[in-house]
């Protein structure tokens, strides 16, 4: 147990996370002005605007993580006479309770997103809002911004409209249990079984999502698999660390949210106003990706092609699923991170290279992401016939700020995964593990062990190693405070 007189606990990880937040220029706690504003909020917003539709009778449901309490989206579907499907996605009307430039809004601007670590959540909005008053909780009437889409049998969104509505969540479902049912490995979750017609609803949405997914992949959407294990706790004690599985229910929500974000982006462009887009540019380092693919016997074109890259990734995932997360990470680094940019009507869109879509923005998680709240305010202003709430210069500044802060958040979450890994292995010094080499650079050699799924540094026995090589390693050192896990090669 290196560098510690007692085993570390969940409380230690929470303390470390708060310190790392501050190091990265983020605020782990809410200031007094936010608490004062919260005291003035007694109930969800009630808006008597006659233009707000009453859709509370529809069979809405939410699907999220088992422990999620900040519910941003609901979905519902309807099969039309011509075989098309009408999809409705309701997004929580957070703007109704968080006015621009209020203390809560100013704090949200600082972090720009919720920060998720295993030991502690740092919500963008106070929990009384994000998990209650502005959350689409089951059994509650809530205001929402609804995107209604008609999806053809060929998985094309042929029509779309956006409007405000009152909604009512009939069932709060979780990804894993819903996915197990969808693939025939478990019974329909109890919360869904209680609601007449919800089983059919979920089948329809799953079927449409899979068609949307197939269409995106045919257009070049990239299927990547990143390595992001999370520690699990029993109160203060760590009990396991697991990799999150991208299952069928996650695919359902992912596809419906991508379609919604595309529709919202096109809606704002149709108004003639500027908008805050989420983009992943065509890779500047494409030739390095070409060289990487050549090592696997695949010839990619000389100019960036998401379709060609997507086909290569699909082939590698099938051929070598064990090493695919490591290949995915290399591709992600070569493509470069996503960013926020301001785009105007008539301008050629930058697009999202990874998703293979041209019109894309973040709009479906305003409880968790500040750009989504910005977009929500812009959509609502247009629907109300009011001037846009942000000038072009303000949007440009927000794009730069949100990009920088999301980069800081990624670094916090990555740093905390390292401390979580060190805590999981803290009592296992001297044990041996099967591993795979994940990185060989001038700064060091890195390996990933399989059980538990943890990555660490190889500090001895690095000669002649290449990425992808299987080997045996021994754990010799952990430091929870700094996030260090060190191994040596033993075979």
C-alpha cells in the first residue's frame, strides 16, 4: 500500500476530485448566490402560454443510467399509415427556471458541463434543479421543448418541427435492464410493464434507431470503442471496476438524440440566424491514419473519407476485438477533439466527421451541458418571435470558452479514472496479471490488464515491446493521490 498508512476510500477520491477540479480552473462547489436563488424556487415553472401543447397523455418514457437522476429527455413514437414513424423527443425546459445571467446561469457558464467521477458528481446545475424541478421525473408534469420527426422506412427524416409542450414521464427505465430485454435476455422491466402500450413503444423506437444507425454507418459514421472503466462502491469501500458496455438501449437513445440534434441544427439555420454547432473537423493528420491502416494491410484513400475509415474500423473490430479499444484511442487522438464553432445560414457547414453528419449541435441535455442551454434559449426565442438572446460576438466567445472548459473536464475525468484504478489495485501489490501493451512512446510504455480493467505504466522489461503484444506483468506500486499504477514485466 504505497504512500499511505491506511486504505483509501470513496471519501478520499471525492476529495482528490475536488482538488483536481480546482487545478483545471473549474468550480467544484456552488457559491452562496446560487443557494440564495435556489431558495426562491418553490416549484417547476408553470407557463400559461396558449401555444404550449398538452402532450401529457402520450406514452413518454426515459432511458438513462441506473443511477441517473437528471433526466433530460423523454421519447415516444407512433406508426403512421404509410409505414413511416413519428418520433417525438422531449427535452427538459431548463431555461424556464434558469434565466440568463442569473447566479445559477453564471456558475453553469464556468464549468459548462456536469463532471462525472465515480466517487462524486459535480453537477452543472444544483441538484434541486437538475434532479427535481427541471428534470423530467416520472409521474410529474413538466415543460419541454419537443422535436417531432417523421422517419421513413428508409431511415430518412422527411419532416421535422419544433414546439413547446407539457409532458409527463410514464416510466423511468435504465439502459442495462432495457437492453437485456430488447435482446431477449431478460423480461420487460417492471416500470415499463406497468404502462399499457409501452412495450410496443420501445420495440418501435428500437427498430427505428437500428435503421437510423445502419444508415449513418453506410454514410461513414465511425464505430469507436474507448476504454473508460468506472469504479463501483459499497458505501465507502470500492468493490469493483467495470467497463461500460455500449448496449442496445444506449444505441436507441444515441440514435434518437443524434437525429434530434440534426433537426435542431437545421431548424436554427432555417431562421437565418447564427448557431453554436458541435463539430469534429476532417482530420489534418489523415496521412498518419492512412499509414496506421497500411500496417494492418488496408489502403485508405489519400483524402479524408469517413466511409473508408469506418469500413476499416469495422473490419478491425471483427478481426481483433481485444485490441480494438486501443486502436480506437489512437484514431480518436489522430482525428482531434470535438469543438464548438459558430456557423451562419448560407455557410458551408464544417460537419461532424465521426458521426458523418453535416448539421449537428448539442441540444438534448440542457441540465448537463451549457451549449444545450444556449441553444434552447435561441430556439425558444425564435418560437416566441423574440430577438435572439446572443449576439454573434457573444456566441463566438461562448464557442471558445465551452471548448476549453470541456477539454478541462475531460482531463479531470481521465485523471480521476487513474486514481480510481490505483485505489482498486491498492491492496494487490505483488500480484500478477495478463496484460496487453497499449502504448510505446518516448514518455513511457503503457499496458492494460484485463481483470480488473486497468491501465498503468510498465517501468521495467520494456525492451522490444510493440503495441498489441500480450504479456504477464506484476503490480509493484500504486499512488491513489497522484493516480499512478506501475507494473513490471514477468513473462
